[in-house]
């Protein structure tokens, strides 16, 4: 059998209804010779495993990894990378559906931008998709793109490594960190609206962590990724955005949560400094 061009990696944790629709959309809207689907189930107890085993027999997916417990986003995706055969990896959230031409268009962009380590698809929340309430913008270079719909070049993964499961578990910040590492290694990160992914909501994350812990993790790890990888001048350019996040947190009654996220990094400044040195040394 010919090797696939793209290995699509989908994580699942008690998302039976969502992942069924996701896999069905891939089969409907994707040329079979282009891809393989690797599903990593992180210890689901909702009947997902039995359903996925049946869908594998029906060729909705090609490889299935069954974890006894929830290993988180980084470790789960890394398991997929390790058995992937494609020239590209595509990380896809289970609470999504793909649309016509999504993968072909991404591969065209990969040809157009040969130095791109990652190309992010356009993610549209389902209500906006239904109302056609979105704009199609030209391609643009980004510092990072969303890991829920991200095409990654195998060559880049082999050069800079997989997701950092040691420092970004169970979730959040891992794709931001990876994109920063890729940029520091000389690659570009591109976002394109030529490939559209429909998103139904953060189903898995909210159920796993609860809203408060989710907020703290998101902000802790986003700042950690910056501190690990960005130069002083790059950090300064992010100050207005971080300030806006802080003000919004205060106005929404989440002041204690955002301060907890900042403290989580402040108390680990020695470890952050050591990690910055390690990352710089790898680039030499």
C-alpha cells in the first residue's frame, strides 16, 4: 500500500458523538489516497472505544491507539507522530468537521510555502458557519496557529522535536511552544483561510478540567511558552495583548485566576531560565 501524504491525528476522550461526525466528515470530504487517520483514545469510558473499533473496520480510521488513562494533548499527539507514515502530520480536534477541499488546499499551501513548518486552517465556530458570519482573508504569517487544526511538516518535527509533553501537560501552550521553536529554528508559520474546519466547542477540555482550572492552565502555559522561547523585544511586543487579557480577566471577575497563572510562572523563574538556555543551545 502506498504511503499517505498526510497523517491525520485525532485525540478523543469521552467524545463519542463528536468524533463520529469528525471521522465521517474526513471520509466524505477527503481523497482516500491522500491520508491516513490515526485516532488516539485517552481512556474513554463512554462507549467511544467500541465505536472506534467498529469504525476502524469500516475504514473511517486506519490506526487506533487505546490508552488506559488520559495522557493529555501533547503525549497523545506524540504517540500519533511516532506511528505516522505521512510527509505531513495534521492535528485535528475531535469536536470538529472538515469541509470540501480542506486537505487539498492545505497541501497546495505547503507547496507555496516550502519553508513553513506549520500551516493553520481557518477554524469557524458552528453558529458562525451556519449564519455564514465569517470573512475569508489572505494568507498571513503568524507566530503561532491553533493546534486543533494544524498541518505540520514532518521535516520540521524531525528537526525541532515533537510537542513538549514534559512542560505542557495535560493541555494548552504546547502548539504555541512548538511554533515558537519552529520559528527560532528558521521556519515560518502560516495561517490560511483556504481550508475551513468547523468547530463545535471545547468539549474534552472543559469536561476534564472545569472552567476555572481551564482558564488558569491556558494563561499559565501561554505565558510559559513565551518565556521559554521569545526574545526580550518579542516579549515587549506582547505586553499590550497581555495587558488586555489581564484587564478583561479583572472585569469578568477572574482576577484571582489570572494572578494565579502569573504566579505559577513567577515561582518557577529559575526553571524557565534553564529551559531558555537549553533551547538556545539546541539551535547552535
